[in-house]
C-alpha cells in the first residue's frame, strides 16, 4: 500500500505494468486492481525480445524494469489485467496441483523401475508400473525368490484380498518373470526394501 500511495503522490495518472501475472505477483496485482489502478501485462518473451533494442548487454532487474516501463508507455496493444474470475483462478490452482501430482507420480515410477532393475530386470520389464495392481504387488513381493516361493495361487489370493483386478493374470506374469532369474543380485535386500517403500508411497 505504501508503494501505491507513494507512486500516486507523484502522479495520479499512473499505468502499472508487470511481466508476471501469477504466483508471487498475485498479491501486488490484487492490491492494484482492488484500488482501481490500470495494469497491463507483458509476457517474459516480449520483455526479452524488446531488451535487445535497449543499451546494455547484461540482463539485470533494473534493465528489465526499465524495458517493461518503457514498453508500457509506448505500446497500445498490451493486454489489460483485470481481477480474475473466481472460477478461473480456482481452475488454475487445481491444474497446477494436478500437474505437480502427475510429475511426482512420474518421478516415483521412474525410481521404482530403477530399484526394481537392481533386483530382477525381467520383473521390471513384465510389470506395467503405471497400473495400480503391479505397484500393489510390489508392496508385498519384490524379489524373484520370494515370488517363486509363494507361487501363482498364493499371490493370486493375496492380490484378490486387496481387490486387485486381473489378479490371476498378474500373479502368473510375476511368477513367470521370477522363474527367469535364479540369481540374487548384490544389494538385493536393500533394493527390495526401497521398492516396497516406493510402491507404498
């Protein structure tokens, strides 16, 4: 508020310009628009392209601020910022949250694959870790030896008790993959615990 008051004390005919219209700039934008201050928005790309026409080689906050102010003064084609519709703002928040969750899930699956490769490459190849069933299987069974000992029927029952669809097929696939490897790899015990933890994650 002090900044707004100071600027308006110098001139009541002020035009505010920003190159960020979300995140850290949301409070500033909300305050300015809440006080009926005119605002325009330049994209980061527009600022970058315009900077080439100004003196000075380096990129600094001061230079960017000057470029933004000068562009806002000269150009008449800049989009005006308005208070966002509540639904639009909510949707943006939800979309960003969904994107974060998808990225987190992708990282988790990649780590899971990496750890599983240290135990049984055939199992990593056979299981579709983007599906819930195979990931749930790995919370209880990680090593070829454990899968072979349990066998198809016991694993199928274990999966059915946890409401996994296609339990019989998944159990068969897991046991067949485990039959392809009868060698314990170095670090298997720790890798198995990590697989279980990631699968439960």
